[in-house]
């Protein structure tokens, strides 16, 4: 019995909601710690008298850790299981956050610990991508991904902004990292309630466990699963071979295009999310107002991700991403023009809606571009490579600010990255349509 077909044919039910809740707790703390640095940077600039270049390096070092974590998560999950990898990643995240809060005393130590923290964050996102896409029903794949991934991740980013406003003035930046200690009970929750990867269960021929999982997912077919003694997943059509399998003729174009487009997308996303509070403080905004706009940017990820998912389930992921990346470029240019004026709130909301909404669909597009046996590897490698763009985003803004470049140049670089990403996705979409049409003609 084909496990993937059984999962894809299920209706949304309690097992999906429970998975969404557990992964949501993991992704909430993941989003909190990832975007917490944007607010901490404003405190550290004053306390340690940091330059723009040092702020850019500090933000980028955390994203370098994300790349390392994204690379190591796939072999780690293969060795110990996906559930254990998620639990270990959350535990490392909580431990690194508390170490920063209690032990770090200077800039160099802070940067080093940000790297460690970034590794844990880098492990969690691709593991969650694969979990969500492994269990998502076909009829609501993008909406389920929004519920299980985008929503809790965005709430974590919003919580980081609110904590900076409420907790920061009382306990300082160390208090913001102390809050991440909630990761320890979340790790216990993940170990207790996350299911093991179906790919791992098939590989280990644990057929009774697979049948039990599927029976909970589709109770109307429980008798069939109980009578089935062998479950399988479709093998990659061109064999398995690690990273080289991603460059076989079937996947080569998609792999290269996804890597470049994802890197360009994250260049803009991490550039604007990491620097927006500092840019607004530098333009004369009070700390509270600047942090509030940062929280607004994160909150629009919920609306943007929901709208993009709804449209993607109807029109397809690629057309929605092309439109989203194009809209993001316009929104960034509009935000540049609005800084210091009365329309700043509308501009921040538009930027968050377009940038984060499009990226949420990009995550699903990446995972669904590979067959199940290659999905963890393909997703992890795409996330790792795309972090190069994520690292460049804060650095690029740091360099432009150090050179006293205008805000138009700073935001223009981020907008250009979005335009290039749209062009790449459009080319991939047209290529896929041509290939599908050729296949129908051959048939």
C-alpha cells in the first residue's frame, strides 16, 4: 500500500490539528528567537557602542548558523529520527538562549553564541517543512501549511516585538533571551506527541506502526491498514544518491532555480526584518514606536501567508509567487518613501504582507518539488543555500548604512532581489508547463 497516496487522500482531522499544535509550539519559539535579534540589536548598539558594520555582522552570524543547521538536520534526522532531531534542536535553542542571557559579557562572545543559536534555529525550520508536507492532505496542502507553519512562526515574531516593548525596558536585552527558556518544556511536548517520520518507518519496515498512524488519520480505512502487511513509498524515479540526485535531469533546473530564488527572497526578508527597528530609530522614531512597527511587520505574515495559501490552492504556487515577489518589490520602494511620514504604518503592513506571504508559499513549493525520499534532503539543501542570501541581507544594509547611502539605494537593493526572484520563478513555471504539455502530446 502506497503511504503517500493514503496520506494525500485524507481529510483534515484531529491528527492534523494535533501535529499543527505541537509543531506550532516549536515554530513559535523558533520565530521568537529568530526575530528577537532585530530588537536586541537596538539595545546593544547603545550599550556597547556598536557600528552599523558590527550590527550587520552580528545579525548575519546568526543566519550563518541557520545555514549550518539546515545542512546537518537531514543526516541527523536520518540517524536518530526526525522526532529526536526536533527535540534536540529545541533543547539546544533554549540552552543557547539562556547562555546568552546569563554568560555573555561582550560583543565577540555574543556573536559566537548567536552562531550556536542559529544552528538550532536552522535545524528546526526544514524539519518542520518536511513534517508539514509529509502529513498535508492534497486538497488543503497550502492552507494546512499556513496553519501549521506560517501562523505559529509569525506569532513568535510578533511576540518578540511585544516582548521588546514590554519586557525590554524592565529587564533589558538579557530578559528577552531569558524568555526563550520556554523551549525546554516545548522540547518535552515535541518528544511526547510528534509522530515519527513515515519515511523512516517505511525504511525500517515498521509496518504495524505505519498502519496505526494511517488508521488514526483515516479511521474509515482502519480495517484495510490492519490487514496490510507491507507499506511503501515511491522510490525516486532516478535513484537515490544524496546531493547528486538533486541535479539529475528531472530536478536540475528546479534545484538551481529554487536555490537562487530562495536566496534572493531571504536577502530581502532578513534584510528588512533585521534592520527595520534600527532604521526607524535612526530616522527619529522612539524605541517603542520602532519596535511596534517591527511587530506589525511580523503580524502581516499571518494575513499575507493566509491569503497566499488560499490563492495557491486555487491558482497554483508559482503564479502566486511571481505576483507576490513583484508586489514585494513595489512594497519595499513604498516603504522607503514612507519612512518619517504619516503613511509609515500602511507601508510596513504592505511590505510584511507581500514579503512574508510570498516566502510562506516558497517553502511549500520547495518541499513539493521533490519526491518523498528526497524531500528532506532537497528541502534542507535549499534552506541551507538560501541562507547565503539571508546572511547577505543584513550585511548589505550594514554596508550601505556605513557608506551613508540613501534609503532609496538600501531599499532598492532589496527590491531588485525580489524582482529577480519573480523572474526566476516565472521561468521555472513556464518550463514546467512546456514539459507537461510535451508529456501530454507524447501520451
